[in-house]
C-alpha cells in the first residue's frame, strides 16, 4: 500500500506492507516511520529480480539493520514479522 514516507513530510509516498499500516494505525505507533517498520518489500516479480542479480542482499540487510536501530531507539519492545506464506520470500538469504 502507499503511505506517507513520514509524518514530517506527508507529501512523499512510499510502499509498505499492508500489515505494517494496520499495526501502526491500530496501536498508534506514529513515533516510528513507516520505512523503518517495513524496510524490505517482496512484491510480485521479486524472485526473478533476485535471481537475475537486480536485488542486492547486502543492501537489503543494511536496510534491515538501519530500520532495527531506529525502531529499537524509539521503542521499548520490538516485534518482527515475516511473510504470510512459507513460499513467499523463500529466496531471501
């Protein structure tokens, strides 16, 4: 889903997992930016791009580490969630 990148600049939109939007709004987690709650998106066509070398595993790992650092600084508790199905994202290291 498309959401504002952060509350400081609602005009810039980014894609995030739909569950992230639901959890952020339901629990009032407005102190955490969407991009930190959903650092890696696995859309349709992801596996082909990964196999073809168009996606950098190290870049994605850096994104996860950056997001985790931001979330842990802003929160007392961190919940990490994965894909909804074992076949989705199974190519990810």
